[in-house]
């Protein structure tokens, strides 16, 4: 168990810059989820921490010790891979014992640790099998077991759930979280799945084009996204974005779609007429008599809730999420409650606070 | 696989005919003739032949010359297989690393396979001939008494190296393909588990290559048994004395030079049985031992 400090880490492959200076401080026992779309650099960051890639510049410290120049073996980490990367020619038991044998632990200690981890994961019955005789979920558990027995300072997870079917993924997700809490090992978890990120992480790192767009707790990211990218990435269905301009001396926004909305939390700095992007989550759009008329072009009933797609008078798309079954009508009067608005700079996409 | 059902038997037979005819003319007929011939004894002028049952086999197996050739073959094939596979594995491991010019390096390594055995032998002859060979002369000038035409051990060494050199390319291709099919993540997992490169090689890479290695072992043995005739013939002609006479070479000497057709046929039938046994072993194990 240890803290992890990533300072100013950059990575370039030739002229291609993949990471532009990542700073991240992970506390002892914390679970950090790195989330982002494909190609945002999240896996590269994880591999740099693991020592499988070399950073172009920057420093990595595990428990205060600089490890940038060390081999993966010397960093005292364990990693769970997307395709599990089990040793195909070894039994489950040998797979888990391999790292311990290399460390020269006494045989009795190895047996004890393997048995303990197997018990923890419920794979005692599989110890003599080989990986190809296991199902996807079982392989996943063995890969976890191989990481656990090492008792490392740091767990690294590289999209370990993405090869599982939907039901198993939800189950393993909860299991990983429970296990991580119980063992209290500092963990980095990479995923492209925002639900996985929200449910697993103590804090999230939302990566975008080689930058850490925001580092915060899941709820903070959901409630106060740092920019339009983060706002659109976290939350499902994705946040609606509407164009507008600053009005009434910074106290309101004049939407392109028509209405002028007063901010609930105070004025924004900036000149009259400055372009803004207003974000509102589908579940926050209110249905109110006398509101803007939204003609619906698609209704998605999900049972407990309904997702409605429509176009505002100005032509902007709007998604509304309602609790309960689908309404019968072909259009809906909608309103945007002032306290649910997210205000972003129309040019840079950065969040504007009062 | 999809099964196609033909009406009647004429068309399928016609489609199979070219392959069947080739197999019949170039394998079944000569093999059959050899088996029949091995049961006969001809007079020196080839005018009469007499059925003698298994006497040819009994005589061959009792011959000290044949046993000597069998020993030579064992030494020769084992050395060729070990040398060719060892070298190929080393080169493949090097070529698997991401190095500059890897493609060029790989292509160059595959070239020797395209050289005909006799041509390869001539190449080695020009290198190692004691008086005109580049390396041969250098060895003699350095004070080493190098003459494979007189020294049986040197002759054996030379044919082993020349025969192995021819086979390295083939082994290299298979080893490289085997190495590249090992998932990179497995090696990374081993690295994180603390295994240094040498240990990774012995505990992960080699076991995962074992099906390939086993396949190559059989192929190399068969190669050393049968396909090295050209190399031996052009380099040493089985000599000096009978120092490099292998079983296949002895079949040639017996049948073509001594015109003892019965004995020569019996020897080739013995070789045929050997290669059938090797192939059977290969099919049995290959299908079982694949790991992925």
C-alpha cells in the first residue's frame, strides 16, 4: 500500500504527442478511475505507471520513491490486463504462484497466499485447471488472484471488464470494488465505460486528447463538470448543449432557441453578447405548461423511464428523460430550471462560475 | 467444412485423378517396386532374379558397414537438428525484438532455404576446401591441420554444419511465427510478475514454443535422414573412408555403384519404415500438445 504521484508526465511517439503533462496525486488506499474515449491516452498513462512504456518526461513516485527509471518488476505493482494475459501453459495455481516463486518466497508461504486469494475469489475448485478450460469470468478472477497474491503497493487495471458480457461485468464490477476496499490497496483503473468509472472510483480522471480534463469525485464531476467535454462524456443520456449569449449584465443568458434565462447562482463575468454554451442534463429538463414547444421525433421507453428526442424551434437537438411511461402526445412543452443550468464559455468550452 | 455431394463417381474421380496419378507414379509404384525388389536377389548381370524372402534384410542388419552408417546417421541427424534448431531459435528471438531493419534481416535469413542442396555444398566447398577454400586455407595457415578429405571427424563436422545451415531458414520462419503468436500481454504480465528476460525465455516463451519445436524436430530429422544426400554427395561423397556415409547415402552406393539392388531396396524399405514412424509420432503429438 502506498501513495502514487504522477508529475508532469508527457509521452510522444515521434511527432505524435499522446500525453501533455499529466499531474495526479493518489492517496494511500484510494481507487482512481481513468476514463476517456479511445485514443485519449488513458492506457498509455497506465502503462507508463506500470513501466511497460517510458515517459518522454515527468516523474512517477510510488510511496515517495522515484520509479521512472525502474523495470516493471522493481516497482512492486500488479496489473490486470484486458485479455487477462494468463500463462496458457500453467495451471491456475501456477499462474498465481509464478510471481511469488520468482521472489523466492518459501513454498509454505506461497501455498498459503494462493489458498487465501483463491478463497477470497471463490476459485478454490479451479486451482488445477488450465486457463483454456475456464470461462471468461473465471479467467478474470484468476487474473485478479494473480494480482492479489503479490500483495503489491499498487493495483493497475487495464479495462479488465470489457471482455465480459453485460451481466457478468456488473457483478465483477461490484466484486472488484468490494475487494479493493477490503484489501485497501491503492488502485488505478482504466476504462472507457462511464458507468464503470462512476461506480468504481473514489475519484475520476477524465482524459481528453492527452490532457486530464478533470480530476474529482464522481459526484463532483457529474454536478460541476469542468468543461463541455467532461459534461458530455459523463452522464447518460449525454447532457444537452444549447447556444446562447450573455445578457442582462451577466445575470442571464439569451438562448438561441428564444427564452432568456436568469442564472440562479449569480452573474458571470464577461461582456454583453459573449457567446455561451448552456448545458442541461436530460433528466433536469422540466415539462411545464407554457414552456417551449418541443416536437418529438423519437421516443425510447425504458420501462422505469422514457427518453425523448426532439428539436427546439431554433433547430437544436434536445433529449429529455422522464420518469415513468411515455407521454401520448407528439410534442411537449419544456422548460429549463435555472438551478440545473451549467454555463460554459462558448469559445473555449470551459465552465464559467459566478 | 461444407460437404459437397456429387452424383455418381465419375466426376469426383476425375477431379482427384491428377493427384492420384502423381502419387501412384512417383510414390506408390517406386515404393512398391522397392518392397518387391527387397525380397529378391539378382545375379550380377541382372538377367535372373530369385525370391529370397527376408534374407536381404537379415544380411543388411547384420552388416557392420550398415551399422556404421546407422551410427553416422544418428550422430549426423541429431547434430543437424540441434544445431539448425538452436541457431534458428536464437536468430528468431533476436529478430522478434523491435530493431531497426528487422524486415531486411528477416528476409536475408530466409534466403539460404532457396539454395539447392548441391549448390549449398559447392558454396561450403569453396569456403572450406583445404587448398582452394577461403576459410580452409586460413585455418591451415593458422596452424590447424584442416583437411576434411583426410580427417573423418572434420568431414563429419563440415557436412553437419553445411546441412544445418540449409535448414536454419526453415526453422527460423516457424520459430519467428511461433514467437509472434505469443500474446504480448502475457510477456508483460511476466515482466510485472518480476521475471527478467532470461527467466521469461525459459519459463514462458520456450514452453509456449514447444509445439513448434516438436514439429520442427521431426521435420529436421526427416530432412537430415533424406534430404541431405546432395550436400554429402557434393562435399565428401561419403568419405573419407566411410566417415560421412549415412543410411541414405549407403542406399545410393549399394544400388547405383555396387548394383546390389536387393540389398539397396531392403535398406530403403527400412528408411521408409523409419520416416513413416516419425510422421506417425508427429501427428499423434502435435494434435495433443498445442497450448492456445
